[in-house]
């Protein structure tokens, strides 16, 4: 099963520590200019040069590994470090023009406290719960705060304190259990979504076998009210059955969800809009509906449709939907 990058990095750290091996954890805490990887990106490596994760898409990883193994960085404790400060360094490392990358690097050794710390963290993530690490660089202390809610990374440079919350920051609510739903859920897990599948047809829900997904045997309007009334939620209707989809969409269009989509052809999408208008929904609310769902990449098979849906959800979440559609049209 594909995992979110954070989980892959942290699981590897836990595995190394439990095996008695030391390693390092590097976290991007701040960027300026053109940065290839976002704040919160993780990388771990060990003394043998095995690297999991990425800080820059390949720009600084070799230099970082060289400094770590030579004892030039984070030798005695966690350390704040900057890349891209000088023009010479930017050119040498291949950073994008004007890019600055600020990282916190932690040496991790297989002590009982450190092993327990990362075992607790990976357990929380495996159970799809959020957990916050607090790293105090000045005093060399770390702690885990759980339970907690999703929050952006916070770096206090003056006091040298890093607070990084791991776990699902967004939710994907899927109406309808089927093959497209299964591929969509599997792919969304690797993007660290918390996923709920709702289907009143118990026999179909029982066949849904993707692990790590909440399954709800309820009418979609009731389930949307309970689980999906949140601005960090994407809601998709995938049953092709208006008796199920329309009920969920009626409720979904009243929520603050950042994305609402429904599967169907251009003709069936137009018919759906007419039905929703006849149910006295506000036309402006109906305009929020992405239908036909997904970026128009010519997808036909279930995994292709899932890719198109996740691509559009990502574009909307990143406020790049118009640019994405324009790009697809330009290369068609």
C-alpha cells in the first residue's frame, strides 16, 4: 500500500531505531523564493547513506548527507541550518533562482526515550490520528502532543522551537462504494487524506476492502451532515444513481467543503443540474459542483478516473484549478 511521505519517513526512522541504528531527521521549516518542496517536507538518512524522503527534489540532499556523515552538522544535537544564502551556494547546489531553504536537522540515537518517542508517533499515524512533535533546539528536548488537531508547521527562530503536526489535514468523503472509489481511496491515502466511504447499500460497502478507510452505511445526506461539514473536506459522488448522489449533493452544497464533484457524462451532469435547480437549490451553490468530475485528461478506466479526480481536487486545494485546465487544454 502506498503511504504518505511523512509516514514513510517516520516509519523508516522507527524501524532503524528499533533495530539499534542511529539516523538523522531533517525538516524544512522555512522557504523563500522558488522552493521545489514545501514547508514540512521530511528527509531521513543513516550513516550508510540510505535516504528516504526529500527536502528539495534533489538539490541539497547530497550536500546534506556529506555534511552529516562528516560530522559537520547536527553532531551533538538538533541544529538549524540554511541553504541558498549566497549566490555561489545557490548555483553550486542547483537551487531554483532566489530559493532559500531553512531546515532543522536532528540526530537520532536508539535510546529508550527516542525509541518510545517514535514508536508512539508512528502508532498515532497508523491509527489515522494527528500528533504534534515539539522540538526545543536550545535545550535538546522533544515531546509529543496528542491528541491534537491538524495545524501548519510553526518555527520560532528566536527561541529555536519547532512544532510540527503530522497526520491527516484534509478529508475525502466519497459517496458510493465501487471500483473508482477503491482506486481513489488507495491513491488518496498516499496524499494523507482521512477518507470516509458512504453507501446505503450494505452489500456493496461490505465489498470495499481498502484498509484505513471509515465505512458508513447510511443515507448520504445524513452522513454528510455528520462527517463532511468542514472546509478541509472534498466531497465526491460516484454512484451514478441520482437517488443516492443527489441526496448527498443537496447536503454537500450547503457545506463549507472546498471541493464538491460528481461523476457522470456531460449530458448526465446537465440533467443533474436541472434536478438540483428543481429542488430549489441556489444556482450559485450549484455552480460550486465540479461535474463532469476530474480534470479532462481523457480518463476511461477506474484508475485513470481516480487520477483525474485527485488531480482536480489538488488543483482546487492549491488554487490552481483554472491554470490546470488551461494547461490540459493547451497540450491536448
